[in-house]
C-alpha cells in the first residue's frame, strides 16, 4: 500500500481508500425505513421537539423520555430543520450518525498516521469503514456512533497527554468527555477514566493520572458543557429526571436486566468477532500478539487495555446489547491494521466473510421457508412471507456478485492477503448498503411505514394498539397515542391482535393491519353486560 512521498500526488488507490468512509456511511443512507424501536424512538422524540417548541426536554408520543441526554437530539434537530419537510427521507434523522462515523474514521487515521505510519493509518481507516458494527451504528438514527466518536477522540487525546505531558490535549480530552456525557451519560466518563487509570497503574505511574484528574481548568470545561443542560433538566423534571435517567437508564441498566436485554458472562466474547466482520480472522490473529504487545508497554498496551476494559465492564453489566462492545473496538481496528503483515493461511481469514456473504444470498429463501412453517407467531410469519417478493432481482444480483468475487479473491493464486481482504470488505459494504439493508427494512419495517402513510391523511383519530412502533408517529407527522381504540377510531396493530368481531380492516400488509372499531361493537358490549346482570 504505497502512500507516496512528499511533493508527489497520491495515487488513485489512496484517494479511493480515503473516500471509503464517505461511501460506506452515506451510500443509500435513506434506503430503508426507520427501524423500531430505537430509530423510531430517537426520530420521533426529535420531531416532537419542534411540535412542542421545547428543545430542552424529550418526549415520545407525549410521554417523558429520559433514555438519553440531549446532544443527539439537538444534532438530529439541526438536520430536521434543514430537511424536515421530507418525512419520507430517513437520512434526515440518520445524517448525524453518518457524519459522526465518518469523523470517527478520519480521527483514527489521523491518530495512527503519527504513531504507526501512513500505511497503517490508511489500513485502520479502511477497517473501520468496512466493519459490520460501525456500518450498523453509523447508519442508524441513534446516539451510538456519536458516542463512539467522542470516546475515540477523548482516548486519543488522553494518549497524547500521556506521551507528551502537554496540557492542550488534556483539556481537549475533558471537552470530548463533556460532550460524551451530553450524548449518552456517565459512560463517557467511565471509559476514559478507567482506561487511563489502568494504563498508568500497569506502569506504576500514578502521579500523571492524579495530576490529570486534579486539573481545574479541565473540570471547568467539562462543567461548562454539561451543567447547563443537566441543571435545566433537573430544574424542569426534578425527581422524575433522577428516577428516569440516572437510576433507571444508568444504575438499573448496569445492575439489572433492562427491557429484557439479558446475556451470559460470555455474551461479548461471542458478539465482538461478529461486529468485526469481515475482519474477524485478522482480529483473532491480533489476539495472538496481545501478550507481546502488552509486554512492550507504550501505545499497544494502552490499546489492549482500552479494548479489554470495555469487554470486561459490559460483561459484568446486567443489561447487554451488542453495540456496547463497539465502545472498545477502535483500538482493535488499530491493532488489526498494525498486525496486517503477519497474517498467514488465507482461507482461515477469508472463510468468515464468505459464510456471511453466502448467508445474505440465502436469507430471503430462509425467511420464506420460515413463513411457510409453523415456527414463531402469526405476526412474524406474515412479515417473513414477503421476504422473497421484496428481495427482487437486484438483491440477488448484488449479493450474488459479491459472493462470486469473494470466490475469485479467496482462490486467486496471487495477491497479498491483506489486499484480498480489503477487496472483500468493500464488496461486503456494497452488498449491505445497496441490497441487504434496504431489503431488511422493507421486510421488517415496510408494512409499518406503509400503514402510517395510509392513515396520515385520514380524518379519524389514530392510535397504536398493542404494539410499540414509534416510527408510526414519525411517518404520520403526529403523536400516536398507545391505547385501545374507541368506536369510530382507527388503530394500527398486529394482525394477530385483531378481534374476530367489531373491527373493519382498512389496510393490511405483512403482519400490520389498520382497523376501525365500529360503533356496533360498543352497543354489543353494552348488551352483553346487560344480559349478564339480568335475573
């Protein structure tokens, strides 16, 4: 991977690699409907800011939402302010995450360039831009890509401080931590604080860590960024904010299982390699070098401590979600790039992406078979029933071509292993962005969006009945109460939750139905009640 010399123009390959994050996170960004529950909840809470004229508090369908702090909503609101008239364009809400993921790639490149050289820096940029985990959060209307960027910036500047003892990177570190606390809360303090503490402890150099901890100007920067909003939230909501945000969504999320997201102690050991696809093989190869890296001290030890702390910390948490592991993947991406020239046995490294691409080709057929079976409930079988129809010829052409070129790269007699892996990684990103995510969105969320757009222009009151899909309100451009319908009202619900009598079906697609409760239902229920009380 030649990077040129000073005074020379970079070659086309370097320019393509440098543009890779733009393609990875912006290509067909709005190609799929908003996924519920998370994307729908964040987007609807942002939309309701404008509806309520309140940009200090977040609400979801009229109820308080204390899940996350305010920063991601402000960024989504800025995007909404520019493009909010186009509610059928999902990239309005996803754009802040995409830009954060792009900045994450370039920040990692900049950090690596001055410590591992330009070739390793470009390799690290390419790994982040093409790995499965960053692809998912970088194209989702949630807070995770933003937090990953801010954690990376904080820990990069923390290292700059540790290696130089200069105050400027330390103060920037406090600023990134403050913004992280505005993006997702206390985790923005915990990860940088613990990683730097453990690194200094491993070197028995307590003085520098304590000196950084006592920096008054740094804490003033942190307070200036966080205190205004946290103070306002506490003043407005009082104990409800403490109970909802601090106790429920932070303390209880760690000490217990929140919203059913449980997992074993080995949860992240299983999920982390999947999040790194197609770089799972190089990651395992890098693990074999961990002992030597740790013994060498310096930056490589720091990176392993960063990754290790995140995995251990969230493994001890009661609530487990796959994307939590991504807070510790930035150092893994760097270490994969650092050890890229040590890779051996090509098929061992190329097998995982090959299996993944083959699964993409087969998935519509698998969903169709599940829909025809008795597995699962009626709702999911109805959703999966359209999987084959919504795939279309383009899906199979794109995913099939990616699998074909994987075969060509895997069994090519020549070519550096890293270059072949990089080519496959680009194919994976193209298949995911152009085919898989739009197809998955059409299968799982297409009926939801179509139902919401169907009722958008209707004059009857609309409710969401026996389901929690916040994207309905986004597409309706109106709050959708969650309750049973009254006579004459329209309800969006699951097909397996519609009573046999008293409801007229106005729309049905997949597992979603729009029904209207008839007035006769109320009369019948009154008559039944009268009959029950008669002597």
